[in-house]
C-alpha cells in the first residue's frame, strides 16, 4: 500500500512537472508573441509619427517660402506704384495722360468720355455701356499680372 501510494505520488509529481512545463512553454510563447506584436506596433507608430513630423515640416517650409514670395511680390508692387506716382509729377505726365486718353478713344470710339484723375496719370473712359479703366490702380494690377510669370521665375 505504501508502495502504491509512493508510485501515485511519483506519477502525480511527474504529471505536474509535465503540466508545469507545458504551461511555462505556452506562457513563454505568448510572451514572445506579445513582444513581437508590441515591437511591430511600436515600429508602425514610429513610422506614422515620422510621417506626421515630416508633413508638418514640409507645411512649415512651404509657409515660409510663400511668405518670402509674398514679401518680394509686395516689394515689386510698392516700387512699381512709386514709379507710377512719380510719373504724375514728371514733365511727361500730361503727354502720358493724353496718350492714355487717345488709346481709350481708339478702343471705345471718338465719342468716349475720358475722365482724367487728379494727381495721377491714369484715366477712366466710357462710351455707352462700355468702360475702360486705365487708372493707376488698374495699370498697376495689369502690370503685376503680366509680370507675375517673371516674378515666379525668381523662385525656380
């Protein structure tokens, strides 16, 4: 009887050792799987974060470039306006205003009413329902639009 009990105890211990080994192997495999999954998720999160940081940096750099371009554009515009304003007090102002009036009459017809701007060289003319704006502001905007491609070449 003692001998049978001892054998049962040995079998129980052996079975328990086997079960413990199986449980430990399963736990070890689950731990390795969790670690691999965490590494993979961490790497994916790092890639997403890096992409977001690069995107932010690109946006910031683009804003800086656009800001610098705007400063240059505004400086060109300011200088052009100053030159047009200087024409108003130059000896050529009357001749230039007359040429603008003649141009407007050729475009609108000889019946066109031409309004000369005080203190500027620009004019506004109209005839019937048609109108042509050759004011300093309009001339400046047209000039800036026609040179915008040349200004844009400064950035390339």
